[in-house]
C-alpha cells in the first residue's frame, strides 16, 4: 500500500458510539466516510509500516490507558468538534514524535489540539448554530482512551491497519 498512514487515539466503545451518533447526525452524509476519531498524526510514510506497528505495540504495552476529558465544544469555522484534554495522551504522542523524528510533516511536528470532529465542511451559520446548541448545557465529561490505531488514508474511507490496546 502506498497511502499515507494516520495514527489515532482509540476511544472506548461507549464513547465511540456517542461520538459516532453525533457525527452521523451532524456531519454531511456524503462526506462522513470515517468514524469519529482523535487524530494524533496525519501523515506517516507507508514505507515505515513495520517500524510504526512495532513502536505502537511497544508504547501501548509500556503505558496504561491515559486519562482524558471532553472539556468543551469547539467552533472550527465550518464545523464543530469536542476538545479533548489529556496530558498523558500528549506525553505518549511526544514519545512517538521523538521516535519518528525526521518522518513527520510540519502539521505533525506541531503541538496538536486534540479533538473529535462531529461536523465539518458546512456553511458557517450552520456550524455556529450547532456550536451554540451543543454548548448550551454542556458539561465536561470523562473520555475513555483504550489504545492507538493506524489507518491508510485512501482519499475516502480509511483502511484499517490495526489497533493496539493500552495495558491495564
């Protein structure tokens, strides 16, 4: 496979179902070709697949599930997302940044704004209306992060490479 590799933080089943339901409800149907996700890296070179898989296996065996919180609703301009706060997940990501130094595109070298997008590529007024509706009565909530996932980016739906579960 020659497609770039995307790395994500995998959510627990209940949180995945919650995020997917919101995404199905609010994301334009013709563009909603992947499940809700938390992107950690947007573009790793496929030539390094064996090394990527090996490192994901090692790091998930080394660390327990990171604590995470859905902290607030973010307006993305033409979409809406939930901000995810997790110092532990950011630490794990930094470990991966150190390991993959030299392979990362500029976007993946930058500090990420962890989030779960539930609406994108809509008109700004529609996004603002959803942001307002979801913000009303929003309370921060814990988020279960169970592991890391790798996918080939194939332009449309992603092709799953595998997932690795955190210990504990």
